[in-house]
C-alpha cells in the first residue's frame, strides 16, 4: 500500500472527536420536557461542590475551542498577521497618514477656499504682480520666480499659529525653510502713541498675528511706561524700545549753524513741507543713513518700516520677509510718487558727481533711465519710492556702495542746508546699486498714509491729502476701494505747481513697456483743454492689470 493510500485510510477511519462536555452535562443537550422537573440535576453520589467544579471545567473547555475557519490555509487573517511584521505595518500606516496630510488641506483654510471660489477673480494675474520691463534682457531660467513662489506659499503656509502638518516643514521650490531674521521698525515719539497704536493694531490683525515678527521702536528720548504697556498689549510678539544715539540726532560739527538757520527760515517761508522743523532734518538724516547701524538691528537682516497714523486695508496671506529673501529681492514699495523739487535742489548734481567719482560701485544692470527726464536736460525727474512704506534688505543698506553714497551726501550738508529726504535718497541708491529685477512693487498690499496731527503754519492750514493705495479685484480680503496705479502721483506736488512734471507718471516709468503706450490720436494738450490732467491717454488703464 502506498504512503498516500495509508494516509487516506488512516484519516477515513479515524472516529470524530468526542465532545467532553457531552458526557459531563448530557441534560443540556436533551430535548426539554414539559414536566416541571428541574433543568439541572445532580447525578447520585456527587456533591454540589464537585458538580459545580466539573461543569465549570467543561464550560471553559467548550468556550475556548476554536471555531472552524472560513479562510483557506495561508489566506487566513492569522497567516497574514504572521507574514507582515509590526515594523512593516507601521511604515505603511505612516505613509498613508502622510499622504492624507499632504492631500487634505488644513481645516482653517476650508472656509477661505470656499469664499475664494465663489468670487470673480482675474485669473490672469491673481497675485497682482506688476514687474518692470527690462529691455534687451532674457529671463534666466534659474532665476527666482516670485509668481510661482506665491502660488506655493500663499494661504499662510508659514504662519506660526497654524497647525503644522507632517510635511509642512519641507522646503518648496528649493527655498530655505528657516524663518528670516526680520523686524517691524518704527521711529516714533511718546506723543504719537495713539497714531502708532492704530498702525500696530491694523498690521497685527492683517498680518503679524500669524507670523509674530518682533517690533523695534526708536525714539530720540526714553519711551514712557504708558507707551511700552500700550504697545506691548497689542501684540504677542517681542517688543524692543530703543533710543537713537545722540550723535545720530544732532547737528554734525561740519555744519555751519548760521547757514542752517537761514535755510530753516527760507524753506518755511516758501512753504516746503516741514522745511522749518529742526527735528525733521534729523529724522530724514537718520532714516537715510543711520537706522540700519543701530545696535539693536545687528541681529536682523530684513525690516518693514511702519509709521504712526497709517492704515493697512488687506489681509496678507504670505510671509513677506520669506518672499523677499527667497526671491533675492532687496527693496519693496507700494507707492511711487513725485516729490517737491524745492526740498533738494542740489541732490541730483551731487549724485552725478558721486557716479563720476565711483563708477565701479554702480551695478552693471542698474537702470536710472526711468528717473531721468529726457525733455529736461536729463535731470532727475523727482520721482521717488514713498519710503513711509518700505520693506528692505538691511545688508544692502550696510553695503559699501550705499554707505559711501550716504557719506558723500552727508558731508555736502544737504540734510541741513537744504531738506534732503530719505525717500529720494533711498530711491536713487536702490536704482544705482540694485537691478530692477530685485525691486518689488507690492501692489497687493492696501495702504494709506494719513497726517492727522500735522503742524499748523501760516503756509499750511489744512492737512495735505492722504496717500492711499488699494489693489483691484481684492474685495474678498481688502476693506478699501481699488485705486489706479497712477493715484498719488502728484499728491506732494499739486498739478497747479510750476514744478516741471515728467511726461508719464512715476510708476509707469518704472514699469515701462506697454504701461507707457498711448491711445492713437490722444494728446496731452487735447486732454488738458478738456479739463484733464494730461495723464489719461494710456492704453492700459491703472486698474486693469492682467
């Protein structure tokens, strides 16, 4: 007989296993009787104690008997459990969890996404990006792409108070993930507390409560306890209260004091804004060449200048300092306006002499053409980045080129014999030492600068008009009415002023290209004959970016 036959015979003749419980408690399996006999009966000769023990033992044997498996052999759950180790199962579970976190957005963004999808948005330019045209240059494929950065890092991706997913810390697009060393800075007096509280409150609500960048307040005298308490209560970020060094807020020893006093009297008499204020001269000088040297800022690389009595109208859904750093930007603005030429009549001649003396410091990609008036002997057209709102690279200002340029102007006495302002000086410095590709127009940030407590003088009895900026197609995140990019152009220099004005608005000269194109048949004279200002003939309107 073969081995197979012997095994088959053995299994076929093996009697079925006997249930031990059947012998111990046969009455449980019997057909119930209609008689009133008790269901459980004790066999004769057995005590109740031994019966209970025997029944309990048999019951345990019954309930621990494994049921017949419905799974064939190696496909049983037990087999799968033995085949997959705990470590392998943990790895698979982690990968599935990571995929879920990566695909599903954070709950805090669900409401925001729904709102955005229900509003009409200009698809062509959702981030309000307006970049200057660089003639004759081709874009380097390895250069940073700010638009792509915004696509990947908006929606408050880097907000500190948002829950961080497992993969949130992984850098995107090759950018660095470490938080920039940056601060919000403000030069302010104790008497300006109310106006500063307005500015801090709005910027915190619109942006910094999500990012917690520190505030650094500067003053030429100690801050009061009231000031410190009130400002610290407005933010969860760290606040610093610093005093401007006396040597940075006083008359230099090379300035002729008599000539300086004559300048104050003259500029005040002809109505130059704040031309008669000594402290204003110190302030312009400090903002031009000293703020970035303060010891408190030595540990910072970036700054955002915030003035008292300003408004921030829009939610800002990204980290502006990361944006600047990751895209190799040096300077950011959101207004480009005309300044009063009577404040700095010698500024351009001194700048030209500096260029002639230090041609090696001028950046090879510098573009000064947009600041020069071809119809006025190539002189400075008095356009400026409005520096009351500026976001910048402190290391640029600390660099050799900017430092030498400031020292050149400072030694000439222009801050005291004239009224050199920090806005035109920053503008000329950035234009000479930074390529246009590293200057950013923050069109998407709504902003307004008010002068609520202006100094009353015989020449100035009403406050100057507010300078405001509001992006178009942003009602879902901004509390302001859209303004044209041409607004504010001559807020500092009224249209009726005899000062010669450039052919195009300052921001259009900066952007160049199609922004300068005029409609066929349009003329400046024809528009002015009809009561216009002579700046309405552009093909591309000021609120029709795309």
